[in-house]
C-alpha cells in the first residue's frame, strides 16, 4: 500500500473542509483533502454568507467569483411575511410585514462601517463547486472526492489514516501530523470518541427544490426570504420560500426552495406525492402550473455540539462539531470561522513558531461561540411563533375566521390600530435573526491566545443585535480604510498570509521598531506600522482607526493572523520590545529570542 506524508489531512469536502484546504494553501501549508462523497453537496441548504465569512473567503482569493454568482444586493435587502402566495381570496398574497435583513444589501451604515465585505447569498449547492474549483487550483491533485476514510490511528508522532479510492477500488495510507475532521460527524468523530449533545427533533421540515416561474405572485424584488402565512391553513410555518437563481434572482429566479413544517411523526413527510400535494395547496398554485422538482429533502432541526473539539491530533470542525437550525444563517458561516481560527494556529505550530498549547485555544475560543450560535438559531426558529400570536391565526379556525383576523391589517376598522401595532412589534422582534450583527460578526474570544489588559469586562448594549467596534483584547480588529503611497486598502488585510500585525498611533514609532526587531530575530511573520493623519506610515483617511482605536497616540495593538486583537497597550511603556515579546510568547505558547 502506498504511503502519502502530509502535514494536515482534511476529512470532508463541504464548506468547512474546502475552506480549510484553501486557507492552509494561502498559509503555505501542504494538505490533503479526502471526501467519501463523489461530488459536493446536492442539497439546497445553507445560503447566507455573512461579513465574517466573506472576509475569510476574500483572503482565500475566491470571494470575487462568489459575489459574481450570488444574489445581487438589491435582491436581498429584506424579508417579508405574506398572506399566502396565490389563491382566490381578494387579500391573497398581500404583505403582512417586511424587515431589513443583514445590512439591507450593504446600505445599513453599521454594516458598512464594520467590514469592507457585504453579506452574500449563494446556496451551498452552487457555492461548494466554486470552493472546490478554487481549492483544486491552489492545491492540485490534493482535493480528492470519492476517497473514503476507512481507519484512523493516532500515536505520539502523528496520525495514520487508511483511505479507499472508490473510483480505482484501491487503498492507500496517509501519514499526517494533524487531522481536521470536517465530515459532518459521519466517521472521524465516532472513531476518536466524540459525542454530540443538545436538543434533537426540534422541528421536522421538508424542502422542495424546484424549477418554476413564480414571478406573477412573488413580486417584491428586494425580498430574499418569503414567510407565507396562508390563512386557509393557519400558521406562519405554512411555508418558507427562498429563491435559488442561478442566473436570475428576485421574482425572476428560475429555481426556488419551499420549506414546509411537519409533525415529527407525520408519515406524509416521507411520501413524495403527499408533499407535492400539500405544496401546491399551500402555495395556491393552479394544478396545471408547470413545476420541475429536483429534490425533496426531509430533515430535522437540531441544536447539538461536540463534547470535545480536540482529541490529540484530531480537530473537529463544522457540522462534525455543531449542527444548527438554519434560521439566521449561522451554520455554514460558523464552520468557516472554525477552520479559519484553527488553520493559522496549525501553521504556526508546524513552522515551529508556536507551542502545542496554542492548539488548545481552538476549542476554548470556538466552542463558546458555536454554542451561542446554536442557542441563537433555536431562539430564531421559535420566535417566528410571535407572528402567529400577533395575527391570531390558528389551524383550528376555519379559513373564513383566519381571513377575518387579517382583514384589519388592510381594511380600516376599530381593530386596525391594535392589530397593526401587534404585527409591527412581532416583525421587529425578528431582528434577533435578521439583524444579529453582534452574534454573527462581533463575537469575542477568551483564551490563553489573548492577553487581558485589565480593562472592564465588555457589557454589550444589545448582545445579539448591535456590534460595537473595540480594540479590547479578544475583540475583532475594527475595520478602517488606510492609505499608503496612494493605495487605499482595508487595515485588516495586512494580516493576510498568516501575519501578526502591530499597529501604533502616530507617536508609537518605538513599538514599530521593537516589532521589526522581534520579527527579524525570530523569522516571525510580523508587520508593524503607525497609523495616523499626518506623520504616520498608514494614513487614516476616514479617521475610522482614530474613532475606534481606544489607545493613546503612543499606544499599540497586537493583532493575530485571524484579525483578532491579542494584546493592547493603552500608551507607551519603558521597554516595548520586552512587552511585545512577552505578549507573543503568551499567545504562541513559546519562548521567542
């Protein structure tokens, strides 16, 4: 049996595995990716890529192609609730409420100020082939689908894996120093004793992926997700309608996915003809309306997380580490953030620049964030019931009673003001899902790879909705555009390629000198610059750094390769070189010269 030696073996070819492959390639780390599946996913699932995910994909070099293929910003500004889609009643299809989503197509000033990348929408069925193509270009011959992991054994020096090439019907051995398990929990986690804990069977749904023309009914071109509250059936989970493109979006979308909720024990969820019968009835489509069904997928919402993210030299990531309800779009984006957090640490350890303890910070940092994302996604799913409560619809009512409950929304009467206010409050409450900027973008890390500075603990104004830029250690570096020699670029891009970054105010030249000396003596990828308006290496053209830096003009920040602040000095110190070296030693769990 042939033997392949590689620093990192990635098991799984979904969003997490492919992002890990691309990221390691950009860091100069060799890897081999194997997936037991013959192709990327064929399921019409995750589609929202938040700002943090798009920053990661920008660094990997694949973001331009994703933006090119994705939903245009003008077609993903809002989500809407409607009284069904089509039907004979005069109020069918009328809008019940609308809410801006994820920055309103990059028009919300908070989202624009937070990141140079806007939230994107590209269904995983279309995203993963783009990621795979780019991963293969970065790492030719080492992204292998239809290659199945059969066995995995760890020892003190590494991991030995047995792989079967299904196409060639042959086996080979991979000897790796580390393994990233991104296989959805199908194989690796079970072999190393990882268990998934948390609520299961939260809700059963069936998704229908189809090609059909809905443009005459789905007319709001700024709405991405349509929540259909069909009074003939009662309840806001009558159905959720999402466009799938691929060439046109908004009302002109060629393909759609329709999600319907079922009781956990309803046998009709497994019967295709019953699913389609219900879909036509719920949507109110004419019986002869042309629909080409691509796939019908029953699935169950769950909110589970791995008890361990690290077992020796094996690291659990993505769906293998946590599974979320889709509400809020936190599953795929969390998976990408997992491996982005892990890969720079693996690169540092493999290069001999960091100690093994740095790898322990992967679980310490990511598990609390992923648990919070699970909790948020479950809360999002349950919160849709507030729409039902405000509308006072019920499957126990007759269709006539349900329509009568909605009539005050559009036809003035004594109950109109109260009903409209109730619905307005219920729709506004959905901002925990569609404006959860602090949850999806502003999350912070607490581990030994972050050096506390003694400042008071962060108390958010709104822990879910409001991202507050800060340079407190553990927070993401606030976004700012800077200029150097006439070139304008986002400050955070200076870490690309696995670099540490020292940023000082205009009077912090001593920090820059110290950083350059440490970098040269230790062969450490570390860049340093002063940032200011006049006498500085980088010109703070919009004063964004000044507004958010929270340090004096002679203070400094140490930023990790994942754009998280690792250390902060509010002002000058007697020995900046020793101070920076101590901070780096703590973060990297090593002893620099």
